C-alpha cells in the first residue's frame, strides 16, 4: 500500500459525458501527478501540481483539466469523453516539487467509455 | 526530451541475478535515471534512481555507465514476485521538466 488513494476504482460511462477522478496523496506529500495508461500509448504523464499550483503539463488534452485543493487532494476532470479515453488513470504523489523525487503511485481508476 | 530504449522482454530463473539494460544516449546533464516497476494490476512502484554514481538499496542496484548513456538495473536474486514490467525513465531536477513518458518498459518473466 503506497498511501495514495484513488476513487472510484472503476468507472463506466458513455461518450460525451463528463467524469471526475479523485486522488488523495500520501500524508505530507505536496506534489500530485496524473498519468494515463492505455494499451497503445503506455504510461503518459498528464499534469503535475505542487501545493495547489500547476507546475508542469504533459500530454493532457484540452478536454481534461485538473486541480489541487487546499487539503492537497486532487481531481482530474475529463469531459466530452471519447472511446479513446478509456484507460487506467494513475495518480502519484511525492514530497517535493521536483519530479526527480520518488513518486508513490495509487492503485488507479479504470475508466471505460462506451 | 531524452528518450530511453529497453528490451521488450527478458527471462530469468528464480534465485538468479537479473541485469535489465537501458539505453539513454541523448541524456542531458540534469537528467536523473529512474527505475519503476509495475506488477500486474497495480500502479507503478519506485525501485531506484541515480545521477552519476552507482546506487544500491534494499530492492536493487543501479549501475550507471561512465558516459551516462546507459544504465543497468540489477536484481541480485530474482523471485517470482519480481515478475513485472520495468521502466527506465529520465526525470529532470526541476519542476517544469516537460513530458515524462514511461515508454514500453521490459517485461520480466521469472521462471521457478
């Protein structure tokens, strides 16, 4: 158990819909990272927040957005969902802002878009 | 961004050492070499990281070439629980480090 929690574990929805994925980092960690893992794309970095501020963006679509709240939990919002958005979404946390620090990954949310 | 190249798959026998190679010929001076592994149905798990010198921890050893263009993750005695996908990635020591992609990794099979 990494100490990072993600909810829900599974999510099934339809194209065009909007969903919110939630992540609670390990106690004391200020950084939260979001990744997408699909069969054809591997594990892709989406976005990084540190203490409530966006620090880096990766391959995140404009239909996706994220935020980190004062209590440090983070939410990833996916809108106008397409079939290709079906994937595992992982959240990771670390103590510091630098991504060269050890990241602790949550168990993931499996999103299925029908 | 610098990329890494790993073999798609490797096999090992239980209790034997495993050497997992990674090439990163375009590595820059600010890139740290990280290794993560992903067991089936789980999120990735940190294994080890280093910059220039070889590193050891309870899980593995990391041997970094003198020119830093390649590295090797060493599992000293493979167990069945070490069967996983191993990812070698480069992370910069700053917060605006651009894209960080794990790539396809090496699928390690451990035979009893």
